[in-house]
């Protein structure tokens, strides 16, 4: 991956580098040392560091755990004190707002990434694809503090101790429906329609909430 073309903005170059790093993480599971990575990709260390920081903000790349005064990592404390229902309720508060901001602020590179991440391609891991899409929307909102909150929320929500029947993955029909919901969000963002983006995200998360409730108490959500 070469550094930015003359007509490419700095933000777009960083977004492109971050996308390449996501792909590398998905296939190799880890990244080499920063110096080696910059040489392999043919990018400046400054842009590489910005791209790495962006991945950490999105939760795609682990950083050093933040510590409370008592010494316990904040994520660990939150996982012990919450449950899947609380996680999805907070997502329903935060993510529609992030989708609205993304419709207003996302760069062309952000939008291209959101669109690509909206569909589960081939043998891609469904969970990783979902996280990549929602992280791309959060990054497109271009609010660093909100991005940090979102990354923390997803780290808590994807902890294995909160997983609902991980031995039963999503069925192909639900993955197809989820992709349809993701594409509706992506297209609203691409149209710069904040109301539609917010509404589409809220509808999608309501479907996720119904699925969670059904897994916790089968039959309780039936009409």
C-alpha cells in the first residue's frame, strides 16, 4: 500500500490505511512492529499512527486496558455488572445518534467503507462483519469522545461472558436480513439524510433487541 496520491486528502489517506490494517487483522490476526509495518505499507509513520489510533478508537485493535484506582480494568468491572439487555439498550441510545452524525460528517472514504462493510461477503465471519460495519459508522460520525464510548460499549458487549448461545451462530436468513438493514443505514448516510440514517439504525437495533430477547426467553417475543 503506497502513501497518499497527490489529490488524496490526509483524512482519506488515513482512512485508506486503516481499512488496509483491518483487512490485515482479519486475515493474520496481528500486526508487526510499527516501523516494519510502515515500511511494508509504504506509508509515513505519522499517518500509520493516526490509522492505528483510529482502529483503537473503533475497538478493532486492542489498546492498553484502562485502570480504575482499585486496579481492576474498567472493561472487566463493567462486564461483571451488566447483561446483554443493558448493552443493547445503551446501543439503542448511542448508535442512532452516531448514524445521524455520520450522515452529516462522514468523508467519502468513510462512506465507501461503510457501504462495503454493510454486506457479509462469501465466507466472512458474520460477527466480525457486523462489528466492522458499526465501527465504520461510529468512525464516520467523527466525534472522538462518542467513538471512545462506543468502542468501550462494544468491547463489553462482545465479551464471551455475555455471549448468548455462541454454539448457535446466526442463520443465513438472519444474516441476509441484517445485511439488508445495514445497507439501508449505509445508503441513508451516503445520501446525507440524517433522519433516515437515524431511523434505519434504530429499526436495525430493535431487530437485534428482539433477537436477544428471543434467545434469552424463547417464545416470549412471538406475536
